[in-house]
């Protein structure tokens, strides 16, 4: 069963095919790997705002938040041990991504997803049964291993399975699942906060999305790119025919085979990544996830309930506000899915950056006016609604720009021979700075106060300028022809020589895919 016809064209090259039910279902199952990441992001902030959880594992934080009325409003939840509970996962994800890179290349994308699901499942069980902080941290580390494997393999799988003209839409399915996971976690926290044992249910239910991706990965075919790379050419041709919904796949198959043959000449992915021709995607893959974390989004998603409590919301109101931002997150990601392949990556990046900057400044001004530097004050109901509105507008901007594109763009810009290593760089940088931001946020809020929002706003300005000048448009470009995009870029083109491009494509460099500054 097929949908509308798709004809991918780059330069003079065309790949026929259709949007098939086969590729839709494969990408849907693979995207469910985002549920484990999203559920964890959403669940940790809500659990750490529950009194029963704090009093059991972090009594000093509980006393400071509940009993010490002299504590500065900005500093009520400042605890390195508490933030370690949240951020330890991301350090584990960083370390495991390097192991995941090797498994993803040698055994295929689906087995990396399976490993991610099974380790996340074990971590969820340990967290749900935790009786001390050691068990909490151990469970979080195993969750992190699962996230590292899933984030390594899922975006690659989606980019390689999708037709070029739908690659953005299908890849953003991963981010959509992340947002659904966050929303589900916020709803569960809202319900479970009413029970003393509710935190156990919240943490233990992480096993549900883990079970989904574990079983789902066993049912998935591997990508044609990965099958060719591992010497299964006939199986790759069969899968490619099913994915494209046509028998006329020889031209695309030949290009995939050529890319695979090139990859076999590479003795070390890491060494080859340092060559001039790989410098453009490498720099972008380092800076995009770096900037993604400095948007300040994880300040909202990790600690939304804590943040809302800090600025004067009650317990139920803070959790409900987190649910509201979760709904906005999902809806805005759907917007990105609809428009990313029509209007392109750059438009979303730039519009999202401008909107986030305005919202960060607005929230900083509002909170600064309410609490000043002393942290003493109270938000009226109408004032609180304005703050929540600004935060929702900020979340929406992130969800249709830097959120999904931070995973999409790095997964589609590397040549096959170093693609798994490139994705490792993406995951490692993302997880490292997620860990840093998660670990220092509450301390930064305590010391920088409302100025923290201006801090993140400054970074949003820098990253928007970077996108404008240095990130080319990649929509509708077949993944194996991405080198032509770099060759035609005003700045990166100097790093790509004609010898880096296959002979039949040399003339195509005279036909730019994009016009960038």
C-alpha cells in the first residue's frame, strides 16, 4: 500500500518511489525509542517536587523548601545531590554512546535500539523499587545507558529509511515521541503526587516505553544502508524495494553500494572525521547539540514543577503548569512535522530562535520585577498566567525548531563511512551539556536569579546568528548526496575538493541546492 508518489531529484539525479505503509510502520516503531528519553525528561522534575520523595531521599532539601521560611525563593531546591539524581543519567548516556556507535555499525541499527530498551527497562525497575539514594543513582545510570543506545540508533535509522523528501517529517517522529513521553510523565506525576507512594509508580512506569521499544526493535528490518555496509546486498535490495514501494531502485541501490565501498576504505572513522571534507558536518554536529542545550529548554523540562513552585505556584498548580507546557510541546512538534519538508530546516531554526529570545527576555523581566534579587515576593494569579504564557510560547518555539532539528540535521549530514561516529559525536555533545546544565541549573538559579533567563537568551541570539551564516538547507537532498550541499556553501565549500565527489556528480556542484549567506 502506498501513498502519494515521491520523486527525489538532486542535480540531474532522480530516485523514484512512494511513501509506503511499510516505511511508515517501520519509522513509527523506531520512533518509539524517543518515548524512553521523553518520559525520563518529564518524570524526574515532577518526582523531585513530590514531598514524599524529598522527605525520604533528600530530607535536607525538604526541610529547606518547607520549613525554612528565610531561604531565598531562588535557592529553595539548590542541592548538588538532588541534581545528581537527575543529571547522572546523561553522563551515563554520554559514555554509553561510544559503545553504541560500534554496535550500531557492526551489528545494525535495530540491535542498538534493543540494547537501549532492555537496559532502560532494568533501570526503571531498580528506580521503582529504590530504598536508598544508591539505588536511585544506579537506576538512573542504567536508564542513561538505554538513552545513549536509543539516541545513537533511532535518528540514524529514521534518516536512512525515509525518502529524501520526507526525511524531515519521519525523523521528527523521534522528537514527537520525546514530547509525548514528556507529556505522559507530567500527567502521571500530576495524578501520583497525591499519594505518598506515587513517586514509585512514576519512576517504575518508565518500564512501559522501554518494553515498547525492546519488543518493537525485534520486529524491525534493518536499513538498506546498514545491510549493504555489513555485506548483505541482496537483503538490502529487497528492503529498499519495500521501503520505496517500487522495483525501480537500482540507481539508488548503486549509490548506496558506492558509498558503502568508500566506507570500507576507511581504517578509522574517527581519524577520517578530521579530514577537511568532513569538517563542515563535524563542526555543525558539535555546535547544534551544544547550542540546543543552551537554549535553556532543559531548565523548563527537567525542573518545570520545581521552577513553577520556585516562582510562587502551589504544588498542584506547578504540576498542572508542567502538564500545560507538555501539551504545547506535543502540538508544536506536530507543526514541525507538517512544515519541515515544505519550508526547510533554516526557516524553522531562525523563527524559533527569534521567538525563544523574546520569551526568555520576557520571563526574565517578569520574574525580576516580581522577586527582584532578594527572592522575596509573590506572583498574583494574573501575573502567573502571563509567566506561564511566555514559557508556553518559548516551549512551542523550541518544539518546532531546535528540539526536532537538533536531532534531524546531525543525523543526515555525514557520509555513510563515518555516519555512526558522527551520530556518536551528536549524542555525546548533547548528553554532556545536558548533564552540565542539569547539574548546575539550580545553583545557577540560586546565584544568578532572574538573570539566568537573560543568560540563556544571550546564547539563543548567538546560535541564531550561527544558523543564519553557517548551516545550509538540507531539505529534499538524498542522504548520500549531502556532500554537494557543503560544496555549494559560501563558507564550507573551500573544504570540499572535486576529488571528494564522485565523477558523475562533479557537474552537479554547479547547481546549488541552497542559497545561504
